[in-house]
């Protein structure tokens, strides 16, 4: 992993224009990250209207599957056809899907449109960080990626809160309609202010590689999601999905070594720092979302606390993550060095997970909050610099694919 940031050519944006674009990007990222969790508190109301409680989890799963599988594709397509137009395509797709989700007349319609929304959300999450690499000098990226990482963490907490408020006071459909004015604002800002140089050259999309990647990832995620709840680890369906994931992944690697313009250029894994960065992103995503999912269940199911919202219980974790992201981002900008932060962050996060593993029915709120803060500080220190590390590791032609890979592995870990 490189220890210092390097210089590169940037588009001619004033500080004010750059700030406005960053705000627009944060808005787009907020939308995509919110929709990972905002629908959770609306699920009981949705099942009350549509029925189909056995398939209700797919309202969440469809979005996560589609966004995870599509992230590398958005990164590669933006490398081929230009960042701005592809980012705006992702916004438009997300907005159309949000409207369709709100207009759904059955549970299966909603699930299908959530999948479409997830494809747009995957583009927003992956291309936001890539565009920062396009418009911000390497020395200053730490500060801005800290803002974005903090926005992502904040959205994870605000999602259930906002979803509950909209469902209680308006309708569950407003969980999706609320995206439209905010998304239009992000589309307008990036359309007017964002200027990125791009030279058109002949391209050939790797449809075969894309299909193999999606097949492998979706099979892996479905097998993992179904194995413990619905079918069991040893069921023929679970085993078959895992085998399919491995076979499709192996064929994908074989294919990517031979195609002219691969969706995930394997040459990136030969660059110093790339493999370690995406591996740490995977582990940080697992730690972060493992805590987000498990802790509210523990507090309410084991300790019997009458919390009205899971997000409030996680506030110490998310505040610590946001503070660490902002502080580490500013330190990276000030010093130009970042290698030490993910190393220290990994140690701190591991310590936080160990502390949380010692919790029992008698553990007090102060103790659990302190341990969540330890975990949040560690994860925040890791996530805020991994994008910078990858952007400095890969070649400029692979900037979109490399940045998308960080988000892909983080979300896969989640």
C-alpha cells in the first residue's frame, strides 16, 4: 500500500464549484445508502396491505443483491463511456425505480422494482467515490472521502428513523417518493456544475464477464441468505448455489484474463496496495453491518430494552464512525500519508468486536456504548482511506473499476 498521495491532472473547477459538486455527490450517496435500510420499518405496514409475509424479506434483499452485483459494472462502464453521463444515468434509473416502487400494486411488483432501484443505487454508491478521484487532487481526497464515509454511516442510522416517521405520518409509499425531489436536486447540481474531461474512443463491453460475475455473486449471496433460515446448510439447493458460485467465479477469472476490456481488470490485483485494500474493505463491511444488524436484536431480545428504534441504539457506534472518518480524512489531507490509519483501525476494530463479544444480559448501557465507540473509531479509520489507497494504486484507465471494487467488496462483506 502506498504511503503518500500523488498528484494528477484535475478538471478546471473552482473551489466553490467543487464544493457544490461534492454536496451533490453526498446527496446521491445519501439516497443510495438510505434505501438499504429505510424500508425496514415500513415492512409490517407493507405486508398488512399486500400480504405475502413469507417473501417480505425480499423487499430488502432484492435491493442489496442488485446493488452489490452491479457495482463493478458501473465502474467499468464509466471508465469506458465517461463518468458524468453514467452517473446521471444511475440517478435517473434510481428515480424511475423509486417512483415505480411507490406505485406498486403487489408485493412482487415492489420486489421487482426494488431490484431495479438497487441497480441504480449500486451506480450511485460506486461512482460517487470515483468522481471524487476525478475532481479532487490526491492530497485533498482524504478530507472529502471522510465526508462521504460519514454520510454513508449516517444514512445507515437515519434509514429506519426516516422510514418509521414517513410510514406513521404519511404512507409507506412516501419511503420511496421522498427520493424524487432529493434525487432531482443531485441531478441538477451535477448536470450544471460537474465538468469532467472525456475523450471518446472505441469500446467493447464485456457482457460475458458481467454475466458470470453477477451469476457468481448472486448465487453466493442467495446461498448465504437462505442456508441458515429457509433451507439449511446441507440442503441440495444451498450446496448447489455454493457450487454454482465457485464455478461461475472460476470461469469469470479465466475469462477476464483473455478479454480485451474486462469488467474487473485483474491487472489491478498486481498493483501494490490494491489486494490488501479490497480485503480490508470486505472485513470492515462485515464488522460494520454485522454490528448494525446484531446489536439492536441483542439489546431488545436479550436485555429486554424497550427501544422504539434500532437507529437510536446504534448512535454511539455511528457517531464514532463519523468522527473517525472526518478526523482521519483531514489528517490524510494535512500530512499526505495514510498507511498507518487502516493498520491502527484494524487493531482498534478487532478490539471493539472482542469487547462486544463479552456482553451479557447484565452489561450496562454505558459499557456497551463505550465498546461500540471503540468499534466505530476502528471501522471509521479503515473505511475513510481505502478509496484513496486504491485510487493511488491503480492506473488512471482503471480508476472507475478500482474504486467500484472497494465498494463492491465492502458491500459483499456486509
